[in-house]
C-alpha cells in the first residue's frame, strides 16, 4: 500500500495570511514592508503546510 502525500489547503492559506501579517511588521521594521509580505507569505505557507497536516482520512 503506497502512502499518498497529504494536501493541506487550510494550512497553506492560514500560513500565507499569518506569514504576510508577520512579514509586514518585520519588513516595516527593516525598511521595506513589501518584501516582508512576500517573504513572510512564502515562509508561513511552507511552514504550516508541513507542520499542520490536518485530519487524515483513513480508509
């Protein structure tokens, strides 16, 4: 039985939103909020996609 990779759309979206908010404030402190939003979105989405895989449907 092969393992299927999980897909976590909710974690991806939540990570992108939270990462953008945190990135905005970090980027604003460093002088460029736009880059903070972009990098925070990517980092947050990647982190929550892997860390919070969501509920597993076992058959």
